[in-house]
């Protein structure tokens, strides 16, 4: 059968820390969801054990105009499992599903009910992690073709760039940080008890880039202090963090190693976007996993030290010569690097 064909007996499949891939976004059009059999087979061939299925912007990896049905979720789950892979998490729903929840718009209450319905269905499918964000304007970069090592291409951000300073308001007016926090607290106090009932954990992704404001929208989750506020607002095992190490590393003045240790020791890290950058806001560029300012070996040792038992995904990687739009070559490099670090750290700890 297919499961036997794609069965994994690698070192990392037996380990507590392990490697996966995030799939679901069409690299040529982020508003279109895409999950190919080739990418699932690729993931299995390169030793992944887990998959995170992503949605972004207008594109949903599961069909639906305002919510997801259980049978559609189960269909996607069975497809992932047919390659011997575990569906670890769903990451995001289309922004339109809960935009008024974020901004306090007229459809807020209706959208909350639809999000409850969707999250219940995710949990009842057997997927126990849902990652989401509080970024109605999504991820910003001022360059998507920034040359790095040997002219590989990566993304970059500069808070002083005219693309930022002269950007029109994305949602018609300026929103206040106070109101955005009020909207978030309203949501969190409703959804956390639901998540507890269903046995699912919810994790929020940092704002990327983690700057104070973009085009009239305050970027709430931009600092260590904002994440302390998150976990203290509703103390619960179900209220946790989608730990994008790249975005946490971009946070101005914050110590990435301290944040790994602080949140990891409190069992708040659901899974990790294990990527690197060359510096912090107001200006940074993404790097190869082993060439940014963060010592990734030191980071991996800290995850092990705090007892993290979860999955690392590459998130996104530089574009290298001859690569595909999804960066299969770059992802193979990052994946192998992560597997090597995990094996080294775990075996050294047992010596």
C-alpha cells in the first residue's frame, strides 16, 4: 500500500524534535491555494515526518467562503497521510474569514461563530494545532529579490522605504493599538474555552515585520512583551504561540535565545519556523538558514534544553540558481541542515 511505500524509518522519525514542511501556498500566486502530490512525495523523500498546511490572504487550502467543513478537512488529512506523513497543523484561514474580528467590523460576531465552527472541525478531524495571525495587511517586504550569498535571491525590509512611508491606508483609516488589543482580547476570551473543550491548541504568529504600524494598522505582536501579554491575558494550555523564529529574530532589541528559553520552558511553542535573518527592524533581510545573525546550533540546543517536543519547518528560503518557484533546492538544503542539527544536539545530550 501507499503508506508502506512511503513509510519512514529515519532517525528523526523516532526523535522528539523532528522536521516537517509547510505546504499549501502557490509560490506564484499567494492568493491561490495549492497542494500537489509531487510536493507531498518530495516531503516524504526528504525525511519529513509532519506537514503544516497553510493558507494565505484570499487562498484557502480547504474550500469554503466563510468557514471549513469537517469532511473537506478530513479529505486533506487523508491525502497527507497517504504519503506516510502526519498532518500536524493548519496554519491560517483566508483573511476574510475573520478580518472583522481583528478590526472590530460589523460582521465580527458572525465571523467569530464561523471561526468557532472551523476550529471545532479542525480539532474533530484529529488535527490538534491551529496557527493564525493578527495581520489583516499580511506580511510586508520592500524587496523580494535581494541578493545574498553568491547572488542567491531573498527578501528584505526597510521601514524607511517609500513603499512603507508612502503607502496608502490598507483598510480605509488608521486603527489604534488600544482598539486592536481590545478586539484581540474579546476574541481570545471567547475562543480559548472552545479550544480547551475540543483539545486543540491555538498559536499566533508574530507580525512580520515586527514594526509599530503598517499603513494604518498597528502590528500588535512585535515584541517579547506583547507575547508575555498574550499568554498572561488568558492563561491556558490552548493559548500558545506559532513560533516563527525568523520573525522573533527580527524584533528590535529583543534576545532570540531568551525568548526561545522563556516561552519554550513554559510549553508555549507549538511548532517552529526555523529561518534566519541578518538583523532586526527597522531593516533586515532574510538569509540562508546558516548565514544570518542567529547561531542556529545554539538555538537548537535551547529547544532541546527546554524539552521542546515538536516540529521545525523551513517557512521560506532563498531562491538559488536553477530552482523552482517553490525553491525545492533551497528547501532541501534547509531541511537537511535542520535534521543534522537535531541529530547532533540529541546525540550529544545522550553521550
